[in-house]
């Protein structure tokens, strides 16, 4: 198993902190059975940190459609007004990532990066409808061709404290190429043309690089 480069420092710090916690528990004047039970906590915390930063190696489900950029669950399929870049009504599809989902993000189709912007913000629960506009977030506009473009928004959740993306305007990217990652619970919003046709339903589990979420009309 490989890990995302953004996680190396956090994994190392987690090892030190949980090792110190384990030593502290071990020297407490408690019976051995109680110590063993308490030692489960630092072990689980370290195991979860490693699990969170896993970086799966998947074969991209390439095709003339829009793939999910994130692992998680579909929590929104609706028309909404996108006010940052397009300034028009768009079809929004949102994927919520729990703390147990892979948090690496990938591009949904091949194209050219037209726009990027990072926004500071709050840390409301990522399922909250206003999190897309109020939370810490990044916005990336990817264009396949004229009329076939999408704004991909990485949204921080209540636990997230850093959004990472590598896109720069003018970059040409491939379908399934790494976009970046979001640390801990979060979501990814897609703002598609209203003519786009969804291929998912509410509550559906999706996998990045694999699940087709929509296609351009």
C-alpha cells in the first residue's frame, strides 16, 4: 500500500504522539488488563491515520463521460445558481466523503484548466447545503471543449483543515489524473451544464476514477 505525500509528516507526528500516549498509559499504576484496554485507543488512532492517507492504484474507467473525482456518497443532484465563475444556473452533483473514504481527488475527464481559486472559510459540516459557499474550498474549472465544462469544488468539512490541489490555468490534464486531496471529512461539488445528464442517484456510493456520474448532452 502506498500513501499520499501530504500524509507523510502527519503519519510520523501521529506515530510520535500515540507512542508517547502508549508509554504514559503503560507506566500508570493500573492493573495490566486495564492498561491493555487503554492501549487500544492510541493503536486505533494511529491505524486510522495510516488508513486515511492511503493512495489506491486503480485502473481508470476511461471514456467519453464524467467520472467521479472522489470516493463517497451522492448527497445532491439539483439545479442551482453558480455565482463564482459561470454566473448561471448549473446542474450540481455533490459527493460527500466520510472519514473512512479515500480523500485523494482525480480529474473527471480530460481537458484544459481554465480557472483556479482558493477560498478561506468556515468549517461547517460538509453535508450542510451552505458548506459549498461558506467553508474553506477550492474552485477548479475544467473544459473539455466549448460548452462542455465543469467547475469542480473541493469543500472542507468540520474536520478538514487543508485543501490541496495542483491545478494551474492552462494545464492540460488527463481523465483520472490526480487533482489533489482534502484532509479528513469533506465533499466535492460538480457544477455541470444544465443539459448534462446525471448517471447517479441520491445516496449512491461512488468511486473516484471508476463511477460515471454524468455525461454531456
